[in-house]
């Protein structure tokens, strides 16, 4: 079930971030991504605590990405990592390029 849930969220032209609302790194990730003008439906924050399956989802994210922690940020079908990875990508000027490449921006 966790595998199906996670896989159903990840799409080529979309940014998906798996979060826990109490996590400060998740909030920082949300703040960073809110600076961009995404086309409707191209950005989704998935609260894994609302599923009742948090541990199983984190177990599957670890299988899929190598890390169990949140946030887990997917740009298209690729997991780029967590908050620090996203911040570094933004500081290097790569984030905007990637968002344009997948057609996520307005």
C-alpha cells in the first residue's frame, strides 16, 4: 500500500515533496518552493502523517531514495534529496533550470 501511494504521487512534470507538518526542514522546503510560480497541479506537498501509514511510507522512501527522513523532494521522477539538497541546488542556480525542464512553472 505505501509503495502504491508513493508511486501514485510521483509524476514526470511535477514536484512532489513528502513532508511531516511539524518538521522544520519541511517548512523551510515549503517556503523555498513557494517563491516559484508553479502551474496548477505541478507542486504537491504530501503530508505522510495524514495517511495513518507513516512508518511504512518512510520505509518505502528509504528503499526508493536511500533516506527515510523527510522532506523527500522529487523533481519529476527523480528524488533530489531533502531540504539541504534543495537549498544547495537553488543556491547553485540549478533549481530554476530543473523546474523549467520538467515544465512545472507558469
